[in-house]
C-alpha cells in the first residue's frame, strides 16, 4: 500500500486551535486542519523568504512559491500563533496519510523525501534541514520533532517498518502488517505511472528515461523531467535529488491553473448554459462539444489548420499566477483581441466560446513550451540530453485537442497510457511493489508495470509551425507586458507614499541629520546599513553588439543623498554564452554603505570590444525594499519589454570597523558572496 496525496497540502495537527471548531473547547485530542496546495494566502511570506537570497533557494529555481510549506508555516506563525505553538506535528498530506495508515507513533512520523525536498526546502544533498535557512526565514524555533528529523525521512519506494496498522487494516479490509510504502505527492506518482510507458512505433529508438518529460495535466499541471546530473533552471523547481526516482535529479515546472483555467473560461462565458444543455443532450463532456464545433467552423471557413481559427485572439492563462518559469504569483489571466464579432448573438454563441476555448488551450501549450525551452537551454549549457518526448496523464490527457495542440506547439510526440486517468494509481502501485521487494528498484518497477501507450505525433507543416511560433512570441510579450504594468503601478504607489509621508526627514530636509563624515553616532545620525542584492535574470534584451556578440552585465548603484559621498556600486560578471537576450547571472553581492531614504539604480550594460553600451536603467525606491525586502521584476526604462529580476534584502547596520572606515570618506565597493542566490 502506498498513499499518494493530492498536491502539497499542509496538514496541521494541534490542540487548542486559534479558532475553535464547532465552538468546542479542547478535548485533549489532536484536531487536524489543512491548508490547500493552491491557497496563496502566504504570498507575502513567500516574498519575504525569497528576499533572504539564501543559497538553498537555488534548488527551487531561485524562489519559493506560496504553494510550498515554508511560506505556509510562516503565515501560520504570523496569523495563527496559538495553533502554530500548540501543533504537535506539521505534515504534508501524503505523510499524514502514511501516519494514518501505519498508526500513530512517537515523534514526527515517517516522512517522504519527495514531500520534504519538493515542498519543504529540505536539503537532500546533506540529508538534513539547513539551520541557517530556517534562521533566515524566521522559523528557527520550529522543533524537528514537528517536521521530521533526518532519521524520519525515507526514499520513495522504501518500506514503513511496522506496515499497515490495526485500525487502518480493519477499515481497509487488509491484514495488519501488510507492507506499506512511503507516501508520495500525487503528481509525482503520476510521473512514475506514465514515464515508463513505451511510446508508439513512431518513436524509434525509444527515448531514454532522462529524455522524457511527464506532463501531469489536471486542475493544475506539473512538468517533470529527470536527469543523472543536477540541472539548475531559473524559475523551475529543483534540481531535487531522488525526489521522484531514486538516484536521479528532478526538475519540476508547473501551471497553477490548467484545467481550472479552461473551466473558468468556459463557465464564465455567456454561451455556457447553451453549451451545457447541448452536452447533456449528447451525453458528452462540454469539451467534446467544443472540439466538434471547432471542426465544423474550420470546415466552413476552409482554414488549412484548425489552430488558425484563433488568429488575432490571444489568451494569457495565468489565472492563478505563474508558477514556472516566471515564479510570479501576481500574474493574472488576460484576453487580447476581442471584437468586432458581429451581432450579440454571434458574440455569445457556442462557436465563439469554442474559439476562445481553443485560444486558451493554445496558451497552456505555449506555457509548456516556455518551460521546456528553459529546461533544454539549461541542459545544453552543461551537456545534458534534451527532452525529446512527452508522456502525459491526468484529466486533460483524455482531451485529444489538448494533446495534439501540445504536440504541435512543442514539436514533440506526446504519449498517453492506455489508462490515461489511472497513472497516479499505477505510480502508487509501483512504489508499493518496490516496498514489497517485488522489484529490485523503483526504475525496474516502472519498466515492469507499464505497457504501451497512444502517441500523438506533431504536425510539422511549416505554415502551422510559423503560426505557433509567432503566437508563442506574442504569448511571452503578453506576460512581460503584464509584469511591466505591475511594476509601473508599484513604482507609482511607492512615489505616492513617499510624497504623502510627513515628519520623516531626509538629510536634504533636515541639516541635523548627517551621513558621511559624521562624528560619534547619536539619535540624530543616520546609521549606515548593508544590503544584500541578488541580480538573477533579465528578460527580453536586444542585440547591441553584432560584431563581438552580446555580453550583458548589470550594475547596482546606491543613489546617495549626500552629494559628497563616494560611489557605492557593484556589478555582475558578463554573460557571453547561451541565451544572452535572456541572460541569467544568479549573483548575490553585498552593497554598503546604504542609508535609509536612498534609492538603488540598476543599469543593464553590454560589454563591447572597446567600451560598454547602456541598454537601460531602473530605479528602485527605498520604500519598496526597506525594511521588508524586495523580490520581483523591475521594468527597464527605455526598453518597453525588458524586465530585470532582482532581490534586495536589508542586512542590518554596518559593524564598528566598517563604520569607522566611512568616516574617512573612502569609496566602498560591495564584495561578491560565494553563495548563489
């Protein structure tokens, strides 16, 4: 028996909850509550964690998601302190089900390496919790007996020593002691259940396991690819050591809303009642009605490819934020290209809904292509084989339009198991068989318990590929535009806040406040601070050096309020190889001195043979990063589509030695940290 639990729910077991259940007082019994995986209440806490710039964040693509457990625990500590303090255990739902099946035990209970590595920031390479990370994010007070000590954490495919407990055995009709395997997240079970499926005869030779990507497509979507060596991809979770297949590193992309996005588009359209009635009368799903309508409209209009019905209509599918590769929970869905559509009847027809539905399906495929492109680019840099085949499962794997669109957009074959909705069950059975020693390893169980599937080959007609290629570029522009809108609004709000403040003096407003050259500090002296600045990646740069090639780098300079102050500036290394229009630096540096009220200016340069050229600049006002820190995108002025991903975190006042050096008015340049962001 293996328990595969949906998503990364946080199960909280506590007596004396902050909000009594059914108005009942404590009964000295553990009360369990759950925070759903897609609950984004911890977006602020995730931003704070990302603002630390800790090196462990490199294993989640540079940023945690509010869907993960550490942000949720931080939220719980902040907003439900009694529950946080009284909780006996915090568990991922998969680990709770293992505990429920095996019976209660002293301590934290058995935990899956899959759950703690993928969702709890457990350091798989060290097989330990990173104390420095917990300290940095404000959770150093959480006892390991509540989240699992190292000895409580087991590989997937391992066996729970005591097997199925008496209570669960009675409830399930099993014998007590029946072999019980360590749990796993449902999407990862689906990955195990579909990656071992052999593609159709169109794929010869069959791609190896490390060249396949699992597409677990349901309410949300997970994109899972394994490799023998760790691959670090900005905005993509992982590399997770042995999180899905023991001995292999896992990279995991995803869409927070996939089937849910399609449902939203369908159910909010004026034609939904008519569509529902037609589906009921035909005894089919609404999506099948829409696919049939699309075929009919394409035939009437005589378009070469059904996909071309969406010409001029574009959808941004991030209705619940972007999980990968932008790691931006603030993004939202959008539709561009509405009207003119004729009469009201035409605009509210099932045919009009069908075309909007098709545009949304295409947008999900473009999002998947963005994830695959980022993974394959990172693989190419270190010589790892690219993804050459997609293995799909889940509810959307029953939708041929969705599958064929993905095959066409990716230019890759997409294979589904014959039992396309049972992959999670198969993955659970694979781990149960491994735990029961029916196979020597999880990989052997995957091969032995999977059979052939149905393969959708891509249409490589140049006309269709040009169509999708152009729309993919528009898709990326739409995402960048929305991030620009958010950045413009945030900067405007910050400027408004600064202008509205009263009673807070700057050195220019109050001569009693001094910065450089100050004597001994007193209550009126501005205290010099240290900042940690992480410059992660730029998106959408333009070519500037056709002769020598692009070599972009970034400088960060403090805009000192004291005109007599020396320059405080740091810069990244230049990027000369790979995708230099979307360069990744991943550098964390210390900027000092900085004084409260001073902005940071980021400048993107392109290093030439003789001199450097300036691509553009962005100024980050202090209210955006002090005192809480900042993690996100800033818009580059002069370049309407360029965004720079940065993290700024206050590190506290300078020490006495550093402050004495400032009295001599010497220029202080930041030092590079040995830790990657």
